[in-house]
């Protein structure tokens, strides 16, 4: 019994989890399922290895060179006065080992690490932009399902109303007090409703399947979506633009600035400690002395001035790239602001329309009730009653549609503004 209770509790939890799904949950699942999200870890690892390699620039650098050669003219011969120079062997092996320890590299290592971090920030921002578009796609599917659900609810209500009238009419007809044409009209209208339900049901199935694919989990066809609650629309439409594209432009500027700094430090001199050893075999004769090895150590200074000639041009190129990014950002903000103004206008329109729906629904319901009473008393036709029922249903469907459209406009505003 205890196992059965636990199983039932588990099933209830699962049913509840699938029964009420929020739009935020769908967005997060879709972004987590998007293959590009795996790039975050790869970018972090790449930046880590690049920075690690840059840090190794201060480790001692050892170079070894070996030369085996035939000496054509020989080493310079040195001899004492009155004594002939010793004959040198023509085959020689010369080994050279050099050890360098960087003391100061002009800031190249630090700047190289900054470039690696800035480049990783740009790549991450690009992924953020791509994932933001996934949110837009989820919004379309989510609110599309909500619209269909509202329409199906209204069709169910109308179907119950028509079926109730059909049952009453069938009894009246069986007693010879109603016409078969009235029964047929109701049956035909119920069949029309069934056709519309089939159309909506299959459309909904397609939306649920697409949403399931985006989220990476198979949602049941009976899944119910939780209608978002918007408390303060004014606060939403006054929030500043936080789109990830703005972070991307900022990261791109930072990367260009770091690369510009790297070009500067490449022109700086490099200072380090240097040690070298030379091995000569067979040893070389220099008069009375023979040299087989040589060792030296000291301070090394290197300065490559080749980059100085292109410094001015590189600065101009950096400035051009910064200007291009500024233009891209300006264009993006211009386009976004147009979209936001358009959606803000739609929000106001939907709010005005929704404010009239309650009154319209109340009037249509009163009219239908009046026609129902007239038909029951033989003062109107079945066609008039069906028309009144359909118009009330249409008013209720429009009310539900307008409410979802208002919510969708608000969420579109939030998505386009990056909030």
C-alpha cells in the first residue's frame, strides 16, 4: 500500500509538472537544449589554454643547435713566432646551447592574456545573441498554443449548448411538436463545430511537437500551458534596452582596444638574462692553446622596430573598426526602437479592445438568451437561435483571443527589449 501511495504521489507530481508549464520554463529548456550552448564550455577551455600558454612566456627557453660540417678554409690559425701553425682537422662538430630567461617583455604577456579574455567575451556574446532568437521562437509557439486552447474551450461550450438544444428538440420532435429541419440544422451545426475542433487540434499538435523539439523533451499532447500574468504594463514598456547585441558590440570594442594595445607592446624592447655554451670537437688550435668549449652569460636586450613603420596605419584601421561597430550599434538601436514603438502601439490597441470585450460578451449573451426564450415559445426560428449562439461564441472567442494577443504583445516587447 505504501508503495502504491508513493507511486500515486509521483504520478501526481509528474502530472502537475506537465500540467502547468510556464513560458519561462520553456525558454530555459529550449536554450539549454540548443546545441550551440555547448560552445560556452569550449570557449572557456580555449581561453584557459591560451592564457596558460601566454604565462609560459616567462619560463626559461632553451635552444640547442648542432652543426657537423667540413671546414673548407679552416679556423683562423694562430702560432708562436718561428713555429708553424698546427694543422686543423677539416671535419668539425660544433654544438651551441642557449638559455634565455625573460625579465621584461614590454607587457606582451599581460596584453596577450587580455586579448584572449576579450576574444572569449566576444564569442560568448555571439552565443547569447543566438540564444535570444530561440526565446522569440518559443514565444510564438507558446502563445500560438494558448490561442488555440482558448478557441477550443469556446467551441466546447458552444457544442454543449447546441447538444443540449438538440436533445430537447429531439424530444419535442418525437412528440410531433417540432420539425425535422430544425433537428437537421442543429446536427449540421454540431458537425461544423467538430470540423473546426479537428482543425484546431491538429494545428495544436504541430505546435506542441515543435515546442517539444526545441525543449528537448516530448510534451504530451494534453499539456496545459500556464497563461502569463502581467501586473504592470507601464513598467515593462519603460524599461531600457538590454538586448545581448549591445553586450556584443561592447565586447567587440574591448577586443579591438586590447589588440591595439598588443600592437603597441610588440614595439617595446625585451630584456632578459642569457647564457650560452659552445662545444667544438675536435678542439680548435689557437697557437699554444686549444679551445674545445666556451661559456658566457649576461644581460640580453632585443628590440624589433619593424612594427614602428605600420603603427600609424594600424591605429587608423582600429579607428575604422570602432566606427563600424558604432554604426552597427546605432543601426541596431534604430531598428529596435522602431519595433518597440510599433509593439507599444499594439499593446495600447489591445488594451483598448479588451476593455470593450466584457460589455460585448454580456450583450451577446443577453441576446442569445432572448432568442432561446423566443424559440422555446415558438416566436423565432432555429436558424435565428443558432445565429445568436454563434455570435455569443464569437464574442467570447474574440475576448479570449484579445487577451492572449495582449499578453503576446507584452512578451514580444520584453523579448525585443531584452528584458
